[in-house]
C-alpha cells in the first residue's frame, strides 16, 4: 500500500516543471517505476543511444548490477541500424528498463526525452559506451543527501579503451565555476543531479552537439554549486567513433561560445576571461598536437600566449607532438599523474 501510494505521487519531470512543457506530450501512460526501498530516493538514468550496439550491453549491465534499490532506466534510441536493438531485446524482461525507439533530434534531444519522463528525485545520463563502477549510484546519492545545498555531485572516472581496458584515471577537481569552462570538471558520466535543479534549469540545448554537457552545467549552477565527491565511480570509453576522439575539433566553437556567454552573464568574473580563454586555446593546441597538426597547434598556442602569457597546459603541447611522432604516451602519463595531484 505504501509503495503504491508513493508511485502515484511521482510525476514525470515535464509534467511538473513549466520549463519542460515542450516535452510534456511524452509523459502520458508511463509504466510505474520500480521502488524496492521507500526510504531511498528513486534515481532516473537516461541512456541516449545510436549505433553503439558493441558497448550498450555493458553500459546497461553496469547500471542494473548496482547495489541500489530504486531505479528507472530510460533507453532513448534514435534509430540504430546496427545490433543495438537485438542487444536491447535481451534486457526487455527487466521492469527497471524502458526502451523508446524512434527518430530524435540528436543526443541532447534524446537526453531531454528521457529526463522529461523521469520520476526520480535524482537524475543522471550515461552515454551508451560508458559504464558505472560498482557502488557508483549509492555513493553519489549518499553524497547528495549529505550536502543538501549542492545541485549535483561529480567524482573521478577512469578512461578505458575499446576493449574496456583501463587507460588512466581522471581525478575530480574541486568545484569552481571557472573550472567548468576550463573543462577540468565535471567528468560527465559521474554527474548525478537533483530533480528540482534540472526542473528549473530546463532541457538541454538542442543547438549544442559537442559541448552539450558543459553548456548544461553552466546553466545548472545558477541554482547552486556542484559538489566534488570522493572515489572513482564511472568509466569513460575512448574509441575511434566517439566524438571526443573523432570529432574533437567540433568542440572548439561551442567551447568558446559557452565561455563568452558565461562571462557576459557574470560580469563579476569577467577579469578571469583572458586566462580562461587562454587555457581553452592551450587545450586546443594540445588536441591538435596529438592529431599531428603542427600548424594548428602552434597557432592556438600563440593565441594562448597572447591572451595571458605562459599557461601550464602549454607544457603538454610539445610532448603531444613527440608522442605523435614516436607513438608513445608520455603526455598521457604525465596528464594522468598531474590529474591525481
């Protein structure tokens, strides 16, 4: 009786918050969420999916094997043409998972379509090639409960390769708004947000293709700070088809756009603009160096130096070029070491 009453009181996000009204048509006749422990909050996790059949099984298994009682998982598949649907069929008997297939307007829209349906008081999304480590959900929920002023929590993650082998640890850094712009925090698959904050923030921006997560965090923190939680809670897969690897140049325009919009909206932090933009250009130089594009790497490095002089990130640029020539991983090893300092 208590569980039935609890379920009836849970409303989809888009039915409760006006900022989500554009997605309210998706919230009719939803199946009841699975509540096994009324003392714990329901966690809603969205898995945006498109042609990641090679990895999505491990992604979903990492969610369902968590030691957390109250889960609803929304898989929003945008029309996969690979083995994804066959893999999803193997999970059809688990009433914690709801699978929605059909055309969407990209990753941001898929996440919105899932969160719009969410009944949980804690929301997350996990891309279909990433995974949670054991105990991740319980740990992040506990961190949120222990810090009621935080709108979201994040933690450390582990980069893995196509086969799931560990590459290096990416350590979480202390929270500061400018750290968002420098892409020092948060590591996306580790983020768990409060329902109320996401409700007030509204949907993800559909015009953002590459930096859609950073653009959303910058809006989310208008309602409160994010919290750095301890531990390594997720993996972030690097493979040839991932946007982080294959389309990193696409991040540049959006990354700079987000920074400029942030400083326009926060005049008190505007004195930090040259240094932040310099760090962005230094990161761009490193990415181009890693790709073997010497001219572009030098150009972005000069932009950084012109804006704010020497930046620590620029120390990685020659190492990345050297790694490209020698086939080594010195820059990554140093980055991993520095990330844990």
